[in-house]
């Protein structure tokens, strides 16, 4: 069923105007280009997100590790500074888990244990 406006204009306009396509070729191409541009932006955002996620996971895996004590005494001292004479701020017993951050140029590694942060010699970490 035709609407009133179609009936009104069909009587007043030439027939070839009514059958003319709604948009010309230039408009169709620009609409297509906009869709392609939006898709490219969308895919670039997804690629950026995946890349950032990959590097975040990769860096976090290399940066921190879960460790245990490897000491014949069955415990080791958590120290405030990288020195055997530094203040002991905690004791880690064999079997307790902690997070450590290995450094390639240092023999003392940063350790997070029960809301405390200190250093432990790398020979004591398993």
C-alpha cells in the first residue's frame, strides 16, 4: 500500500524521476569508503589491544615468579637491604610461598612476602 506522499508526488513528478536510484555512484562510494575506514579502525584497535595484552602478560611472567626457600636450615631471613648485615624484617620458612623478582645483574633479589617487601640472596630461592 502506497503512502499519501508517494501518491501525491507520483501524480506531480515525471515517472523517470520516481524510478531514479536514491543515491548516485559518488555517494555510494563514499559510504563504502566510510564503512571500510570504520572496519580498519576497529581491527587496528583489536590488534593494539591484543599486542598490549601479550606484552603485559609476557613482561609480568618474566618480572615476577613464585618461589620457595632452598636453605639447609629450613628458613631464611628477609632483609631490608642487599647485605648480609642488613636488618632482618622477616623470616621465611621452608614450604611458604612468596613472590620474587629476579635481577640478572644482582645476587640479591626483591621478595614480597606477607605484606612485606625485602631482599633475599638468590642462592636461597628455589
